[in-house]
């Protein structure tokens, strides 16, 4: 059995080796994510794909496996319910934890109950751990800080805002997606903060300029209209119905609404005069088909639209991280934050006019996979793939 004082790397393999047959000695990275929404898992999957090019073996681990089984569903569904039915409660929770270091310490203390289970799921021979979920930092950081985990811990912050729940003693490196986030992390006490490009598939950044007609045909969308893509994350949360109605009322664009996995929302909008979609597997093609994106959270889909070079509007952001991201994005000039329905029409008209320029995230930032592979190489050994 793993004892609390037994550091990773000097214990029996309880989590299953990430190296397959014939792979002894290969460097191993464990990416700890969470199946709460889609953004955390999507970032983990993209990083794993990039690291494979470096010959690094990657194991993905769901943070909730370190919790007693009933808690997994309780935490996830409670979070979903707050966003969908009690947004004020999520806003209050986000604000309290943002302003009070005591509440973050309470969360960290409560999550210590998951420490033993987390250690037992990290395979023997793990060279480095990457997190894409804040609560994972509250478990792994203290383990590292107390010497119970002897591998580096790097975190990738999935938002433009660095909420205090991302910050934990023992985390070696914080990777953020904008300089504003770097300043926040440094102000909260982080020593090693790197600005990296968002973990977004190259399919978004490599969109051909002449593929709009084919993309619209793929989704059955009209060829001659200006289209506004309305997104609300994988859960379809927020005031989506009202947003769709107000975008339609501008008369300058036709709404294309993605409901994600929210079947109730799709049923509510079944008679809506725009174009209503459920879960979309091919977002790069859908983004190729539209002229502007209207989003409400500043999360994964917003990062995808910015990577694709699409004009992006933040409207009726969800409470908590949605509103916080909206402020950062607007201050950085990355999106247009529309705060009233009266400003929708002039904004959408300007952004969909021929020649309107979109603001993309800086491409000069470092690739997250380079940060991780360099850290692994310093801890052990790694050879980068040859150029070309």
C-alpha cells in the first residue's frame, strides 16, 4: 500500500504503466484533467497529441477518479445545475473564492482526502505531471510541496483569468494564454509563469480562406447570408434563447446556434427561425462557414474562434469566470464586449462588413508542448523530433 510519506517514483505501480510493450525507458507524462464541461479535457487531449510527436508517452487521468465514486457525479451535476438554474449561486461562489484566501485553503484542506487516491493512480516511472483543472493543483501541488511527489508539476490555465483556485504551493510552472493572465498569476505569488499558445487544434488556425461555400453546404447553411455563430459551451449554458432572439432581431445576421449536449435547449429552440444545431463534432468546418462568433464564457470555443481569426463578440456572459474572462478579453482588444441589446446591431454590422479585421491571439507565444518537453528533458531525457 502507498503510504503518505512515500514519494512517487519509489513505490509500486498502482495506476498501470503508461508505456506499452517494448517501450521501457520512454519518458512519461501524466495529464490530469476533468470531465466537467469540455474545455479541460479538450486541452488535455490536444497536449497529448502534440507530446506524441516528441516521443513522449502520455497518460490522461480524470481528476474525479481520485474522489470517492459518488462525489464525481455530485460535483459535476451540482456545477451544471448552478450554471443552468442558479447562476447567482455560482457567481457568489466564484466571487467569494476570488476574494478570500481562506476559502481556497478550506478547499485545499478538503481535497487532501483525495491525495492518497491520486498518488495511487500516478503510474510508476512518471517523469512529469501536467494539470488542466484547478482542483488538481490543490491536491498535487501540496504533495509536491511536502516532498510526497518527486516529479515536476506544470499547470495549463484554461481561462484568460487566473482564479485563486488555480494557485497552490508546490506547482512548479504556470502556463497561461495571455500576458494579462501572466500578470495575475505573478500577483498571486507564482514564480515561474509562461505565456503559451492556447491548446487549440491546428485545424482552427489553418482554415483556408476559400472554404466558406463548401463549409456552408456541409451544414446546410445559406450561401448568401451573413451568419453569426452563437455558442455556449458543451453544456449549452447561459441565456442562450434570449441571446438568439436579440441577435435575430438585429436583422443584419442570421443566427446559427450550437446547443452542445443541452437537449432541452435544442427542443426549446426547435421553432426558432435561425439554424439550430446540437453537438457539433466538426467545429473547424462550422467556423469556416460563419462570419462572426457570439460567445458567453471566454473558454474553449472563444479560443478556437480567435485562433481561426474570426471576429468574436462576448454577449450576456455567464456568471463567474464568464464575466471575468469578458473583461480581460475586452481590455486586451481580443473580443468586443457588448453589454446592451442596443449595441448588438452596430457591432455585428461592423464586424461582418467586408474588410473588417479580426484580432487573433499572438502567435509568438511558446507552444505548450515545448514547455513540457523541455521540462521532461531537464528532469530526464527527451529528443525533439527532427524539423520538417
